[in-house]
C-alpha cells in the first residue's frame, strides 16, 4: 500500500459513563479507496469517526490524516477531512449557498465562487442555491450536508450512515454520487449497517461489532474467503421428502419440493459437489436446471459475528 | 490564526441578528422611550435625590439604562449563539473545523458583543431625543462599554454551554442580572440609601459596573473609576478562566 491517507494506531474510547465504545484499533486507509465500516447499531462506528474528526476525545492511541497527527497537528489534519454526520444537522433558516460558503471559510479557505458553483452543480443543487434549507426535501438536505463537507476540498470524506432511513431510490442516487466523488479523487470512509451497501460500494470492508474491529479485508477477498456457495437443483418431478441417501450432505427441499438446495464452502478442499451429483444420478433424480450462488455479505457477517461469539 | 474561520462564525452570527433586526432594535427604542416618559418626565421632574452632576434626572438614568440592556443583550446573544448549534447539532461543524477554542470564542463573543454594544448605543441615541446627555469621557465610555460587553458575552457563552434547555438560558438573566442591576443603582445613587442597605449594596458587583460607566458620563459616581475598572477586569479574568476550563475538559461540548 502506498502512503496511507489515514493511519490509526491503538485508538480507543471509553465514555465517561464507562461504556467501552471502541477497543484499541489499528487501521490504515489507502488513497482513493472506498472503505466501508460495517457493523450493527452501537458497534462503535460513529465513535471511531467522531474521534478522527475532533468531536470526541480519544481515550488512547493516536491517528493521523495525510501524515498530520489529529491532536498535535489538528489544524492541518482537519483541513484534510470532511464529515457528513449521521444526524441531519443544518441551519434551516440559511440559504444553500450561504451555508456552503460558511463551511468553506470556517475551514480557513478563501471564498471561491467558481469552485462552489461546480460543487453545487455536481450535487444537483445549483438550481436550489438561493432556497432556504427548510424548503428542501430530506434527500436534498443530505446533499447540502455533503456539499458542506466537501466545500473545503478535503482529501478524506467521512459519510456516517449516508443512507440510513433513506428510501431505495435515493439510496441508489447516493451510491452513484459516492462513486462519482471517488472518481474525483476523494478517499471515502462510510459507515453502514446495511450489508448490501458495503457489498455494493466498498473496495474494502471493516467489520466492527461491540467496539471491536474484528476483520478488515478486500471486499472480494472477503467474499471469496468466507463465501459460502449455494447449489440449487430445479427438479423435474417434485420430491415429498429428502431421500435418506442424501442426508450426509444436509440438503434441503424448497419451493414445495421443486428445488433441492445444498450449501457448501467454495474454498474447501472437498466441496462435496461431485459426490452429491453422483449420488443424485445413482438415485435417478432428474433435474431441469442447476445454478450456484455466492453467499451475500449478510451471510458472511452473520457467520463472523457468530464465530466471534462462540470463541 | 484562522481569521477566515473566525470571520465565518462572526458573519453567521451577525446574519442571525440581521434576520431579527427590526425587533432587535425597535424593542429597545420603545422600552427606552417608555422609561423616559415615566421616569424622565413624570417622576423625574419631582426627583430630589442626588444626580451626581448630571443635567437632569433623565440624563442621570441614561448610563443605567444602557447598562441594563448591555448586560441582558450580552448574556442573551452569546448564550443563544452557542446553545443553538448544540441544540440543533450543527456544532459538529465548528468542532471539526481547524479552529482553536480561542478562535471559536472570538467569533461568537465578538458578534454577541457587537450586537449588545449596538443596542446600547441605539439607546443612547434614543435618549438623546428626550434629554441632553453630555459625555465627559467618550473614549473611556466606549472602552468600558466594550470591556463589559466582552465580559458578559463570555459569561453568556458559559451559560449557553452549561444550559440543558432554552428555559435555563433565561434563568440567569431574569433571576440574577435584572434584579442586581436594578438594585445596583441603575436608576438612583446608592450613596443615598440608608444603612444597612448601603453597605449590603456594595457587595453587589453590578454597582461597580453601573457606577464606573456613569463616571465616564458625568465625571463623578458612588465609587472610584479605578475600583470599577479593577472589578470589571476581575470578572473578565474569571470568565476567561471558566471558558478555558470548558474547552480543556470538553465540558458539554465533547464526549
Ligand atoms: N456520548 C456518549 N456517551 C456515552 N456513551 C455513548 C456516547 N456515544 C455513544 N455511546 C455508546 O457507545 C457505543 C457505540 O456507539 P456508536 O459509536 O454511536 O455506535 P454506532 O455508530 O456503530 O451505532 C454504544 O453503546 C453507545 O450507546
Ligand atoms: Mg452511528
């Protein structure tokens, strides 16, 4: 990996209430990637991001953005970071253009009407620039928050649950937008509890639960490594029960006996597929179609958390 | 120094005031006029107490009126200014910006003090319609005005950070500042009080603010200007120290 844009070392947080929100965590983020921090509610995602952005004081460890320590050299570090928080927090009495200009100058950058125009155009907000925020829809408001976060041209953009509570269509819009942002060279770290979102968007995924970053992996490798596959046979004649000869494969009948399902580990030495197929042929069970499907990140996640609990 | 960042907060706050400019300025003008009609004309003509070198009782109460509004405006504007972003959550942006605590405070307190001083000067101008007001030390008057505005804007900032809701923002100005200002000789000379009230009154710090300010108008007052200045300076130092503590500990701003 080239020089990371973000480097986290032993960062941890215990709130005054005694809640251990994040155990000592190490993480490096490469320039230009989309990194998804995936975990259920209360996993510590917001806490981690909040520490990097200066909203929460770390209990231990350190972190640096573009080589600048987030505490010692906070000015330089924060200039490289843009944050779109989880909650919708904006001044509803302000106009779009004013609030974006405010953000840019707040971060110490000179006013730049051309840059702001381009940013608002990219986010399809230019037509709305003179409207007060209270007049905008929820999706638009969220885009204004992104515009604010990008107004000072940061290298790193944090999106905390960008599509939580957003309908399917808007979620697709958001995903497209995030991809375009990445093309413009911004490194993106997003948090989500939607596995679908991580699967759709991320280059790499960090799985976090109970304040513990339990796994960081290239999404593709993660899928491959932990990926279970499912074999589906569409039967010519429906079966009323699983033949006892197939018991050792733990196959299941679905769709009123029209489909036979077999889940196997695609990375294992012996997948059990050839022997199962031979047995089916010996038994004279005819099938019309056959397919295999990679398991989703959701299945992987459930498995990971499960293994963790068992350990 | 991130001067642009400071300017950003300052302009945002001034813009907020501008949105309510008319109520913000018309209210003090009307209130002042009422004071003059009641105190200046109706009561003032028959007032026989000490007016310390002022031309009339009407003129005598001008510094007190200005001080009353200055204190209320300072506390209210500064506390509201920092409380609002805490309440709506927009504080995230201030906390994540490359701004030092000092810069953040300069932005908020600077804007609140500007607004408070503007109101005080509008009151002075309004008073001028009703009575002749001479100012013995105009420059010192402005400096003292600024000093008190900054001190009480810092105090307001502390209240805005401390308060858990909008009710609490009102409590201190209503329950502490208004009574202490009225009892601190805003409309009379405390030297004229009978004992033990006279002695008790001198434990009220607002006596020193009001009298110090009055001294800049008439050249005389119940206490020496030096003592007034020292006590105001003391309050300023205490407020600065408390604001410093807020940022060092992250009290109610950062978890
Ligand atoms: N300000 C706070 N004070 C005390 N506990 C907190 C605070 N913020 C979050 N927590 C707790 O820390 C844990 C992690 O929360 P959070 O980082 O918000 O998780 P996530 O964003 O993954 O949902 C939770 O148990 C939450 O209740
Ligand atoms: Mg969260």
